[in-house]
């Protein structure tokens, strides 16, 4: 079974977005193990008050322990993919890790370490919205791969 992790630089919370996210995770569970991880620590908090360079470095440091498997960064300057290409990305690997940047995005060195850099949109979105859109696309991709009628 495919293991898919979503990492976001955000404080954990519980609201309507989280309820919807849990629904998509549940829908995916027949085809993949999907988990969302909120990453936020004192270093990130402090770095964000100093400046962009320090913040980006703190995000990279926070994500470093999770850089295994097939790593995909979500970045506004990344490649746009359609649902079929996305489906291939998430079903041709046994472990996929998605990384959502912090308020300042990613440092270039971090992006170079990722296997793929994609964009869900050229719009800037709140982390909770990006996570929800990503979860929906993960389910859609799994549905395509498994001939589930959801994609139709």
C-alpha cells in the first residue's frame, strides 16, 4: 500500500477544514495510507520574526528528517500537472512526501533536494486550503489509478 505524507509549516488546529481533510483521508484509506503532519517549532517562530532568509532556512531544517521516499514540493513556480499526471506521480512510488512551504516559501537548496516541484495553482492559498486541495487531488489520483468512478 502506498504511503503518502503531507508536511506543512503550520500550527496544528481543529476546525472545519480539518474535518473535511479527515474525510478525504478516510476516502483514500482503501488505496493508500495518507497522513497530514503539522510542523511548527520555536526555531520557525523565531526565524519568521527575523526575516525571509532565516525563515526559509528554518523550514528546510524542520523538513530535513522527512526527506525520504519520493519528495514533492508544492511551489507556486513549480510545474503545473493535470490529474492524470498527478495520479502517475502518486502511484508509481511506495512512499511519497509532499512539502508545503511556510509563509516565505522554500529556499532553493531545499527545492533542489526534492524529486519534483509542482504547483497546484499560481494563486497563493492558506495552508489549510492547500492541504484540502492536495488531499482532494490525492483521492482523485488514486481513483484514476483504481478505476473508481469519482474522477468521472
